[in-house]
């Protein structure tokens, strides 16, 4: 039995993780922390029948766990990560603090000096489809961002096969409001999102670009949008391949995912929608040849931003780290 600790249990990702762990028959939650809700139970914070006590982080007994999940805000996880690693506990961090290998990139995109640059070299980017072997042996796994997961998984086969004729790509993504977190804000208030649709941080300003470029080696122009739904991401990606590249050859490149339990490629002529993936740990892909003669293609990628884009992927990483069946807790 894997003994689990969760820091930040009352955010959307923490709660989603707890729900997934409830059906994982080889994991046990030993503690769950919540700063403002310490002393309460999970049912006091969420409408749930999961009866879990919430404690202050200072009360967490690291000697009693094998792995901790850090579901804390960006820029705040380093002390918890350091303390856990020093206690001999493996760490899966759901924040952005250890995703970028270069501390200069972190400072550029997050506006602060990295709080623990000495740990970056040992942190593994937690996308199992790309880094499974490194994750298996890692002490610290940096769980990817939600947008980057959908984009990197769509682009990776083309990059791996050497099929990118242009290293510049345009990514147009739409996300449900849960991607902004549970904290109250006017931007994600029901009255501000219902029956409307908006773009934000477009072009070269969204922080998730750093992960996309690090993992693909491409240059990304990124336009995220806020959908009036709770969960789900749909990314539409515009690429140029060598002129005359046949669709069959493109689909062949995606054979790299043939044995992956959580990536699906739809048949030619079909494109994914949110309902293909929401509520699952799947990333579902579609390929549309716009103009074969000029090599122009459009990729469509969908996922659940709180599952494959966050907590489900974190649980998948835990399964890999401890040599378990990768689908445990993630497939009925």
C-alpha cells in the first residue's frame, strides 16, 4: 500500500485527486492539508460524502508517507518540496515551480527568481508518454500544465518523426473556468462567463508557452480562451509539414501512441470534442489535412483539464514511480 500525503486538498486539483485516490486500491491517504480549512473535514468544504479530516501543513507527518502531492499555488511549493525530499519522501508537484529546466526561463515567464534552482536538474517533467523511464526513477516529478499537456501530446509525434517543415506553430486553445482555480475572481464569476466567450493572454504572453517550447523545440504563438463550461480543454493547432506529406504518413507518426493507455487518435474524418475526454484521463486527438500539396494540417486535441491536465496525470505519474499498473485508479 502506497501511503499518500496531499498538500492543498481544497483546491480543484486537490479535491479531484482525492476523488481519484478513493478508487485506487493500492493507495491510502494518510494526511490532507488545507490552510484556511484546517480542523474541518472535506465535507465541510465540498458537497461530498468523502469523510477526510483536513489538517494544517505544520501537522503533516512526513515520516508516515511514501509520496506527497503538492497541489499548492505557483511560487509557494519550494519549501514543502525541499522538506519532503529531505525526509526521504518522493514528490509530485502540480504547480509550475519545477517544470522549467532553466531558472532563467522561470524568471522570464513567472517574474521571480527561482526559489530552489538546485532542484531543477533532478526534477523530471511528468508527461509519461514522453518521459516514462525518467519518471520511474525520479524523486521529484513536475506535473505538466493543463494547456501544455494537450499541445505537447498533439505535436510530439510530428516532431519525433521529423515532419515539421516550419518550427513556428499557432495554438488556439479553449478551457473551462476550473482552469483558473477555485479562488473567487470577477473574471470567472458565473455572471461574467455565462453565455459569452473571451480570449486572454494571447500571442506570446501566457506562461504555459515555456513548457510547450521546452518539450517540443518549436516556437509557439498561443491564444487561450475561456469557455463558459466548468471542465475541459480543446486545442486547435496549425502546423506546416513538408509539401505533399500524405495523411497516411502523418497518421503513421501517431503510431508512437499505439500502446499508450491514455492517448487516442480518432479515425480520419473525425475530430474530438470535449465530451470525448471530460471525466477521463484521456487525451483525444484528431488530424485534419487542410492542403496536402502545401503540407498544411490542423490538429485538434481535447482533455479534461483537471484530470489528464492535472490530478489524473499526477496519479498516473505516481503509478509509474511505484511500478504499478499505469491505469490504476484512472480506468473503471
